[in-house]
C-alpha cells in the first residue's frame, strides 16, 4: 500500500525557506550559535523526511512464508521474511491510544512471544484489513475459511 502523504508538503517548503533565510542572516551577522541551531534543524528535517515510510507491502507465498517490505524515500527498502514454519497465525489486532482505537494486521511468530506488525506506518481501514486477513490465511492454509466456519 502506498502512502498518500507527499514527501515534501507546502509547509515543508515554507519551513525550508525560513531556515535558509535564518542561516543566511546568521552568516551575515556572524552569529555562530544561531548558525549551529539552524544547521541542526536542517539536519533534523532531512533525517525525518528520509525516514518517512512511502510504501508498505505484504507478499504471501503458499509454500514459503510471508515477506513484509517497507520502502523509504530514495528507494531505500527494508524487507523481513518469515518462514511458513515460524508463522503461528496472521491476526487483526487492535491498538488502543488515549483517543482512538486502531486496527492493525500482525503475524504471530510461533515458539516465541514476538509479533511482526505488517503495516507499521499506514493504517488501512478495517474493511481492507479483513480482506487481506482472509486472503493471506487462505493462501497459507488452504482450508482456513472452511475451518473458521466449522465446515471441516
């Protein structure tokens, strides 16, 4: 799933302009402290932008397992593969914050107390999560839906 967030928003452009102006002023006025602060803000801004998640995907392969892939700006990717023998269940779980409840898809790792969250940044709607849940479980366990309905 691709994020619908733009990498650089209008606010970011305004912030960059203000920071560049302040850096220019600090160089002209020879204010070293202000220059160091502005450079620190620019570096922090770049760090945050480069660690923004652009796309997240889940690939389920029947006989192998599950690959969870995260793509960052500049095509930097992070992939995690979970072998089919290590997958306990794929579940929809809920996370409760102070003001809301968010549903997320997770892979329970058998033989441990570890879960792997599939979409860490993107928060798909419950309807989409249910579809992904049913399809991925049906691929990994062909009789999953019949078993859930008590037909087996």
